[in-house]
C-alpha cells in the first residue's frame, strides 16, 4: 500500500533525526511520497532528496512558517516551493535570527527581576534541542524558583508576564505571500491549533483564502475522525486543497510515527495528483 506523509521535521529544525534517517523510516513505513517541512528552513531538503531517490521515494520540497495572528500562532506549510530561491531563504533566515535573539532577552529580563539564571545554563539543559521557553521553565524549576512549568509560564514567561518577550513573527498573510512568491502552495497546518477570538475557524480560513491560501491540512496525527470530517467539509466549503501529514519530530514527539502518526493517520495518495496539478508540476 502506498502512503503519503506531507509533514515531517528533521534535525534541520526541531526534529531529532537527520533527513536520511527520516527517509529510512518512511521507506520502512511504505511511504512513497513525502514532504520535508522543517520550521523556517529549507536546508534539509537536499539530503532528503539524495537519500530518497535511489529508494524510489518522491520528496516534495516543503517548509513550515510560524506566523502570528492576535493571540494565535498559525503555522503555514509551503509545498513545491522553489527552495533554493534567494529572497525566500533570506526571509526565513531573518525569522530564525529573531527566534535566537529572543531567548537571551528573556534571560536578561529574569535577571533584572533578581532571579539567578544564565543563558549558558539553559543552553546546557537544552542540549541539541533548539532553545525555547520550555527549557527556561525547566531551569527555573530545577533552581526552585517555581514548582512547575505551568507556574514558570503563569508568573514569568507567558504573554503579559514580566519576562515575556514577543517573537517577531510575520502575519499568516505575509507567510502565505512569501510561499507564493517562491512558487509554492500555501497550506494552513493543523487547523485544530488555531485559536479564534472573533468569528469562527471558517471566517479565519476565508480571510486567508482571500490572501492566497491554497489548502488546509485535513489529515493530521492528532485529529479525531470527527475533526477530519469537519476539516474536509471546511476545505470543500471554502474551495481549498486537502493535504495531510504526521508532523513527525522523532524523540521530540515520541508517540508520532512517520506515515501513520499515532497509528490511525491515513493520507490518501490521490491527494498528491491534485496538489501537483494546482502547483503546475505535472
Ligand atoms: Zn506546526
Ligand atoms: Zn510541524
């Protein structure tokens, strides 16, 4: 049986396995076509393609861009992107730089509040992971400043708290425009994560569609059967393409496997033909 998996992370962002290792798992799982969609970076695609080709696996160049709309972080997937395009990669590099600038600023803020913590301590705890607020929360716990990660966020790290530093994220509309400028298809990732303060998910999706959104990730590891049906009907209603993938991260999300997610994921391989037609890749 052939399978698709259009949402995979590697060590080039926050996954724990190299592109070659991810391709190896995909081969074992019977995946015939996949997309590497690392966060804000395209450098894993080349290795993935080189490993996949002799195995007869097709690699669709992809990316996942973090964007912000109000309180909600919205992830936009890009497929069939011109991944070596200079301007696109420069935009992604600026995004990554802003992420790296943020963590030391959070530490400075905590120090200014009189807390004994250094960036080096957080770096050590994170090991090979890219540093994020969960690591800072863990150091605060180990030092006895707080008793839980939740308390670290509630007292210091969450939006509106004294050590909160905003991320400089693009809006979803900008992310969509960048992907389309790189000749890609823009797809709303895991719609279940979208927090809507005003209006419904359908309203949000309609606005994004007007800005150029091409598709929605209907099939996803944590979607229930009911959610999958809801998102399928949303895609039909708003006239969007349907995609799907596991969001595999390796050890970072140990319960999710390539190709099958938590065991029930099935991304119909007929989707690929429609995506290729839409991307003008046939
Ligand atoms: Zn995501
Ligand atoms: Zn992802």
